[in-house]
C-alpha cells in the first residue's frame, strides 16, 4: 500500500518488510519458513537446524539458500 510515512509506520522499515516477506514465505512453503526462522532468528547452525527438523544438512543448506533468495527479493520489491 502507499500509506504515507509516519513515526508509527516508517515507509522503509526493514523489520516490517522482513515480517511481511516471512509471512509470504510461510504461505508459500512452511518448511522454508521454519528453516529461515531457525537459521536467521534462532541463529542455529546448519547441523542444529537439520537435527531440529529431522532432515539432512544438505536439505537445510538448499532450503536456506532458497529462503534467503526469496526473502531478499521480497524485501527489495517492498522497498520500491
């Protein structure tokens, strides 16, 4: 939306854009969201993330690459 910038809702607030991008990622692929949350927000290692999710480190690495690329595209798109 093209709401004007305000102290409560700055137009270029990265946290808001990241949150919106994470919501879209979760709607698209819940597992990618889980990987992103564990790697980025919880700051788990690839190995720890694989253990939590019960999958291989290769899967975590692939999912993390995909999730990061998606989030970066979404955040940059929201910047415009």
